[in-house]
């Protein structure tokens, strides 16, 4: 019986210890179809793909509900290897190519064609068979030709431009004879515009051979160019799934973003007419995965400014650059004084403080006590909490203790005592310790990144309230970076959306969903100026 | 555009800087030592035939990205244990050749088990393989000593009482293989033949092979062409030494140099094995794992298994290498012969221009020649230059440790540098 | 209680648990085979304190994130150079000891600084690189000992060049700390009486009772113990200082330190330097107690027992406390001291204790290596 769909995922539901990340998702993909899968970070795209590929992370967390059908037959895929066997392939965002190998060797990696020899026959071991490089070259040539790539199949991958590497990955997938469905995970993220166009061309060629393509992306113009069908996920729910011809960029953008705000929005009445406290000019930060490529921004005294955008677009890099955590270039002025870049202590001297997005990696000394965590930066930066004996200064235990205790009370840090190791705290309480540490320096400007990531709802509210309090009552300027647009919209005066390392635009919290959606996908300027909808 | 001669020369110099430095040092030390060329050559040939196999056993782990395998000392211990067993039963047929073969056979399962265990351990210490392989060598040495000092004669009975200490428990510090296994691999010295005869045979074979290739493929690479030329030159030179008297005495004396042919054959076979294994599926897996474990794992290669295989092969080869080494010396220092084997083999490989991530047969052979030249002449050079042979001895230990330290340091620095980029 | 037991037998605490059990077992066996327990305890105490400072050198190295200092020989060389130079001046007693330390410290500062700079270039491979750096320095210095222009006749060979392998410290600063305010309980052979001596050298006692007429049964090396604990206290104070807290933060979590404006590389150099300085003082203390200076290849493997000791105490390659030094050195040295006569009673031939040391020492280090980072 011939089936209409190569892949059907029916009623997929998945939760991580009670936290529902996918809720009754249905996805149907036809042979030869390019099917775009859209959604913000955390919408559930990667979990859905993990289920499709049978990743261990799914099974070790209790599996999922619903069924996966390939060509009409229900399958139970429990490992990526099995997924491969079923003819499902993946083109990775970060290249899975070995630079020291030739294109052919990469295409045939662990699928080498071999010839038997005496020894291998005696030992009945495939591992001892000789490689048949001629046959392998021939196969790779064929795969490369399918994609219309003219490069030499025996060239080393390390000598290729980035755009070609992606194509080599695709060639590897289509060289797998049984390939039926190919998943492209944000394939254009690292490509230039013309390279991206090449890639889309290649995708269409593959689809023309009857292979179905699942295209995960956030670039709406590419969706419009390539896709036959569009599916949008939001917060683990299926928002829409329809043919491209029945929708447009504006609608998709709005669908991606739109949501009911879970946190009560404070009404901002008056427009703040304040002076500029910090200005960024052509800020460039070389942060891997979150590079900033020339940001200009003025931050007003006493405002809460939000920095939003999709993951990997560089919003995280801005605060890290200001604090000198990664190689930074450009110009930063604070209170009309230039900041010496790439020097964290200078940033602290300018009365900045920082709550990092990477709570466990950067924000905490996990094996040290709460009180030490709270005090250490102030000890380093301001020389607080010290007793002097001649030329030596030693820690003042009682001062540290008293301060930590007052912080624990103030921020409601749930712990067994200030001596408890931070490793033992819950995510929300760990975040409060990070905040306490930053506040201990008594900053004028507070940079907080992802303050509510992995934090339970109660702590979330408390942290946001605290930020609001600091801003209103103490007049602290706050630069808040977050992936949660709703959260930014609930407390910020202005929201900057960063896309591809640059400021795409600045919006009021009450601007429309369409505007937010378009800005995040980087289509705002194109749509508003060029009107390609 | 064709690269200029100077830029090519520069490239050549940079690529081979380590080798060049050691060639210069070796030549200077040789001149300073005031020893004859004959003395150097005869000593050197002995050491080449003894040590090359051990050095060559290091190559596969390097290929698999595990760095320099300091744990070959464990293989060496397996080799020694096998020799002890053979000596115990006094098996020495075919002028000792049979005994050596038997020892090699016995060593295989032991070395394989040790290799698998070592490999499993190194899989638990990824990123710190080299220090771990060194410490596991020390650790194994403790166990080795425990077995052969306290268990043998007690827990295990020994037939050959000459092996035991007077108390009846524990092996003697030194075990002599004279008359039984000494030079067993070369049938007690029967196949020790004039060195230049071997050179002539080898060069004739190379020329014939390349000519054969030429008739099949109708063309030769530059490398193959120069191979023919060099072989022809070697052939002529060897013939002149063997059959004429045209050279000055210093060089004419070299005529009487000998080389154990079967040992040489074993070394050549291992070189061949190292070359062939690259061309198999297993070799491709070694390379893939060596270049990037993550990508190899994603493409379905069982990374840990491949790493265990690499270490196991290396351990077995090291066991054979140690057997070859000891049967040539004829005496085994029961608790000492293996201790320095890893340091010296690794140092030799690095002197030959290998790095932590890349090592070839050529590196191994060139390294053995250079390192041991330095080893032979430096005490004499120390005596001539400073009036104290000890200085030369300490210098060569310094070279051994220093070249390893420097090589590891430079590699770590380079890795850090490229990661930052 | 159950949780406590579990905690004591898992992770970095496992070696301590095993070695303690072993130690107890050997103690019991010592009693069973009737080895005079007091002498053993006395030796344990001395060896504990004389090795302690060398083990203490591991603390700043581990705390600053460099891992155990496999290049301990660098500091040892600095201490030995200070010692032989002091010896050359021929100052006996404490003067010689202080002079040796005074010369060692600036040398160790320079060596340690350079060593730290080097380690910053090889991040991630500190352990193996530092091992071979230590080896190289020892073999290079072996040439140095031959060429060193020192003339003291008790230190040089009567014929030939260079310094001796072993230099007797009896007429210099040997046992100065051990005998300082020491209590010695001496058994007089003839009468069987126990006599107590305070602040007396062994020589004084043997002069008083010639021909082994009396045996020292138990020694409390007060000066040595005071010195060791004083040093522990200094390191403890350093840990509580601003600089010490910053250094530990840098070792604990370099990214955290960076985000707090701490210069991680500088802190690593500080850790390497401090470790080298402590090691240089440690070898002086060790040598005065041992009674000899050991030159040439002797320092080659000295890092390993020190590393094993702190690991046995419960440290890991990333975490170390002074408590780990004290408990670990006591257990390791105690076990070695006790096991030697016990083993010899059981098996006459061979040095079982030495073999045991190799297995334990390297086994413990290997165990710690399997816990490094867990990068996969």
C-alpha cells in the first residue's frame, strides 16, 4: 500500500519531570516536500527532533506519548543509529566534518567501501578490509554532481569555504542510498546570503529527487523562498500548519511571538526624559556562538532596557562585552567617560555589576558557601569585608556573615544557612545568590542576563519584582537580556531586538506581535522597506 | 606560480627543524667524542636492531589521537614475563629461534589483556592520556615487582631453580639467556650478515619494485624516481665498500659491520604493517577518532572501542619489541630492563620529528638513529670536553626528558592557540 | 550516619578510607607479630613532619587550578642549591638552616614565576608537561652539581669533579629542627630504665652512653612539628587573605573569577610560585631531618609520594585543604613506616614495603586522574 506521507508524527506529547514541553503535536510530511518548522527558542522544535531521532535524552527522561509513522508504519526509534537505518538524515548546524579528511573521506565516514583481503578473510573482520578509494571517490562525485557542486572530491575539507562545508554534509546524507527524510537544522545560520541561496537551490534539487525535507529555521524570507508547507510551534503547542501559499510573512511572524503574558504588566505612564548613562558605538564582541557585530545603542539613566532576540543572534554577547568577558572592540562611554575595554575590573570601577546568563558556569563557585559567593566580588572590587593587619588584609568573617544573612532575608533565599554550598540550592535560589553578589557591589548600572532561566515561577516573580524595586526606588539603571520576550515586555521601558549581531530595532513593550516577530526573524527592515510580504 | 627555491627551502627547514637540530648536535658530539666512525656505526647498528621495534610500536596510538603511549612499559613487562616462562622451561629449539617465537606467542594474550585494561583506563582519563599512561606504567611496575619478587617461588612454582634467589622466593635480579635464547631471533647469530650486503639486497629490491611499477603504470612520482636514484647510489657505494679498497681506512673498516637479518626483517615487517593498517577500515577509524572523537562518535564509530584496540595493538607490539631487545642483549635485568623503555622510545620518536599528533615510520627510524648516536657519543664527548664522562651521561638523560617536555609543551601551546582562534 | 559513611567512602574520600583501613590492619599486625610499637610511632611522627612541608606545597598548586605540582623537583632544586651554598659557608646549627632557607626562597621565587608563566601557555596539559619539566630540570641540574664552583671538602669528592651524591649534614644543620626542644625517651640497656632527655641531640646521648648502651625509644621532634604546623598556619592565613581568596576563586572556577575581575593567569602564576617556594623550604626541612642532602637524580621522583599523600588525605586534582595534607601525610608515611618491619617479619626477602609504596602511590594518583574534569 502506497502511503501519502513519508513521516507522520501524531499526538506527540512530552514532559520533562512534569514540565510539558510538547503538547499534542501533529506533523505530516510528504515525499519531495520542503516543510518549514518554525518557532522561537524553547518552542519545542529541538525536542521534537530529538524524539524523531530517538536521542537518549528522550528515553532517559521517561520517553514520550504519541506515535511516529514512517511511510505509514508505526516505528519505535530508540537510537540515532536506528533513525539513520530508517532513512532519516540530519544536516547539522555545527559541521560534523573532519577538517583533516578529504571530502570523500568525510562523505564516506564510517560507511567506507572496502575490499576483502587475505587477512580480513581469515579473521572474518570487516575492520581489516582495505578501503576502496576509487569506488568511494566515484560515489562522492555522484553525490556532489547531484548538488551541482564542481569541487574536487579529493580536496581536504579544511581548505573549503564555509558554504561548501554545508553542501558536503548534504552530499553525505544523499549518498546514503535509502535516505527518505532530511532534517536541516538552522542550516543558513552561518552562511552568507549568496551561500544561503545556493543552499536553498540544493534543497530544491534534493526535494526534486523525492526526498522530504524538514527545514528548521527562523529566517522567514527563506521560508517563503523554499518551503511548500509551514508549521509553527509556540510554547510546545502547534499553532498552525498550512501551505505556504495560504499565509504570509506578517502572519507567521505574529504567530511565532504572540502569547498571553503570564506576568502582570506594569503600566508605564510617563515617558522618561533622562540623560544618557551609557552609550555603545560599533560594539563588537567575539563571543563564540553569540557574536556582536557592531551595535550602537544609548541607554538612559534610570531606565530598564531589555535586550531580546533569538538564540545565537548576539544578544547575550552585549553584556558580556561590556563586562570584558570576551574580546571586545568599539567604544563604550559611561557617564561621559570612556570605558577601557577588555578589562573586567575597569567595568566594575565604572559602577557596573553583572549577573551572567551562565549561572553554573560563570555565576557561582558551586563548591563554596553562599556567603563566600556573595562576598567575593565585593572583596575583589571594592575591598569590602576585610580586616587589615599591617600590610596584610584578611577576610572579616562576621561582616561577611551579617551581610549574607541580610541578603538571604531580603531576597528570600531558601537555604539551611549562609554556610551551605551553592551547589545544593535550587535554580531559583542560586539565581538569587548571583543577584545578591551583584547588588553587594552597590552598582549604578546592573546588567542581568537571563535572570529567570530555569527558575521556578515563585522565584521568577520575586526576582522581577526586585529588579523593578531597584529601578524605581533606588534609581538603578538596568540592562536586562532575556530570551523570554513576555518577560521583557512586562518590565522594560524599551526593548532592543538584536538580530545577526546587530540592533534590528527598538520597540515599546506594547508594540504589536507582528513587529516583534519580524524583528526577531530579521525580516522587519525587509518587510517595512521592501514590502516582500 | 611555482614556489621559489628559497621559500621551499624555508618550508623544508621549518618542517624538519627538530631533526636538523639533532643532526647538528649529533655530528658535533661525534666530532667532540674523538671516536672512530667504525665504533659509532657498530654500536649504532646494534642499537637500531634492538630499539626500532619498540619505537615503531608507538605509532598507532598517536594515529588514534591518544598521544605518546607511555604505557608500552606494560607491554615490555608482558614480553619479559613471556621470556621468563620460556627460560623456566628451558625451551630453545632451532638455535633459540623456536624459544623466541614461543615467547612472542605467549606474550600475545598477556599483552592483549593488559592492553585492554589500559585502554579502558585511558578511556576514563580522556584528555589526560599521557600522564595517565605514564602513571599506569609505574603502577603496573609495582604489580610486576610484587609478582616476580614475592609470588614466584611461593604461589607459583618454578622449575628452573637457577632463576630464583637463594631463599627460593622471588626472581634473581638478572637472568642470562646465554646458550639458550641469546640472539635466538637470528638463530644464535647465524643470520648476522654483513651490513652492506643487506643494504645491497634492500636497494636491489626497491629498484626492482619501482621498475615493476613503472612497467605497469607507465609513470612514476618524483618520490619514486628519487627512490630509485638513492637506492642505486646506496647499491654502488655498498658494492664499492664490500669488493674494492678504494676508500680510506676509516671507511674501509666498515666492511666488517654486521646486522642481524631476521631482526631487520621484523622491523621492516612492522613498518609495512604500520603502512598497511592505515589503508584498512580500522586504520580509517583510528584516524577519524584521532582527529575528532565527537564527530567520529556521531557517525556511529564506537570511539572507546577503537581506542582500546589501538592501545592493545601497541601493547602487543611493545611486548614483542622488548623480546627482540632483550634477546639481542642476552641478559635481562629482571626489575630494571623495562623501566626506562617508554621514556627512551618516546624521546627517540620525537627526536625523529614526530609530534604528539603525528608520527610516521620515518620519524621512528630517523629518531632511533639520531637519539642513539647521541646516546653513544655523549659520554665520550663529555669526557673530552669537560674531563668528565658523567656530564655526557647526564646530558643525554637531559636530552631524553627535555625533548619530551619541550615537544609536549609546544603541542599543548599550539592546541591552546588554535582553540583560542 | 549512613550518609556520613557513604560520603567517607566515595569520590575523593575513597583512597583515604582504603588507606586508613590498611593502616589500621598493619597496626594490628604489628602488635600481633610483636614489633615494638613505640619506636614505630616515633618514626611515623618524624617522617610525617619531615614530609609534611613538601606535601603542603601541593596546596597552592591545586587551589590555583594547576592540579598537583608534578614539577615539585623545581622547588626541590632551589632548596638544594640554597642548602649547598649555605653549607659552603660552613655555618653550623640554626644559622646554617636559616641561611639555606634564605638563599632558597629568592631562587624558588624566580623558578616558580617562570614555571607559572610556562604553565599558562600549556593550559589543559599541565600535568604531563610539568612532570617532564621537573624531570628535565633534575637532569640538567645534575650537570650543574658537577660544574658548581663550590670547594667545601665535606661536600666535594676528594678526587674528581663536582659535588657528592650524598652530603652528610652532621656538622652543618642536620637535625636542628628535630632536636629543638625535643623529648627523647631513652632505654638504658643495662638497667632497663627509661630516661627522658629534653632538647638534646642523639650525639649527646650516644656520647653519654657509648657502645649503644642506650637506645632512643621514643622521640617527640618538637621543633620539627612546630615548624610544620607553623607553616600550615601560614598557608591557612594566606587562604583567608584577599589574595588567597582570589587565587582560590580562580582555581575553583576561572570563568567566575574572570567575571569578578580577577586575573586568572596571574593567580595561576602565584599558585605555581608559592608551591615552588614551599617545596624549596620543604626539602631543607626534609634534608635536615634525614641528615643528608641528596643531589643528582634523587629529586627525580619526589613529586609522586607528595602527590599521593595529599590525595590520600582526601584532596582531588581540583580541591585541596590543609586538613588533607595533615591527614594524608600521616596516613601515607605511617603506613610506609609501619609496613616495612611488619612485611619483613612476614617475608624475609625483598622489600615488600617498597613495592607496596609503588602500588599505593601510583594507584592513588591514577584514581584521581580518572576523576579529572570528566571531559567527554
